[in-house]
C-alpha cells in the first residue's frame, strides 16, 4: 500500500530541489553592475532556513548537503566551507524547532538574523586565517544586509505560494518518531 506521508515527503524534496536549482541557475547568469559582480542574497540559505523552521522533519540533511555542495562547486566558492557552517546552523534551527515549537514572527526573524550574522562572520574569520581569496568585506556585508532584508519575502513566498506552512506539533512528533525507527 502506498503511504500518503511518503508521497508528501517526496513532493517536498522535489519542490525544494527545484527551487534551489532555479536559484542556482539565476545566480549563474552573467549580470554586471558598474563593472562589479553582484553578490546575490544568500537565497538558498534563506529558503532552507525558512523550510526547516516550518517543516523541520521534511528536509533531510543529505538533501541539504547535496544542494550546498553543488552550489559551492557551481559558484566557485571554497568547497564545503559554507556548506559545513550552514549545516551547523541548520541543525541548530532544526533542533530548536523540534524541541521548542513554533516561534512568533519577530522571534523567528531575530533568531535567523543572529544565526546568519554569526555564520557569516565565522566564514570571514576562517577565510582570513587560511588566506582564502574572498570578495571584499564591504560586498560580503552588503550581501548579508540584503539577505537579512529579503528573509520576510522568502517567508511570504514559502507560506503563500509554495504552501510550506508550520507543522502541527503532533505531526512533527509522529514524523520524527517514524524517522527514528528507520
């Protein structure tokens, strides 16, 4: 017998992959403004965070890691650095969502902003220590600012258009228990 919850999970996986690869495709388009490359807001991070806050059990770590490694390769970023840092942030946010439940919008914005700022500065520090070539600090801070400002729009798109809404507490608990049995 076909399990409806399994089909629904696969639909979420495919939806997430499609969104991320559309974002990656757009980021690969050659766009220049005043002879400088544009640093896009970190949309894949924002989509993943918003998804994990709403449906923490519907996004497996391996899928997130796959998308981030492909993103690092295609965007010519240090392989695995942002993937590892963001994965730590994702798992913290997943744990927070599963253990303490739903956040109010202001609390969610504050938490996500703090995590993104912390991860960005850790990345800058690691790149400085190991002398990894990176964009100027001003561009990174501009990208960080755009990412922080765009997060409410990402929430709106996920909620209204893609129908990724907060899980009911009982749904999340039963989904996590079924994942533990695997």
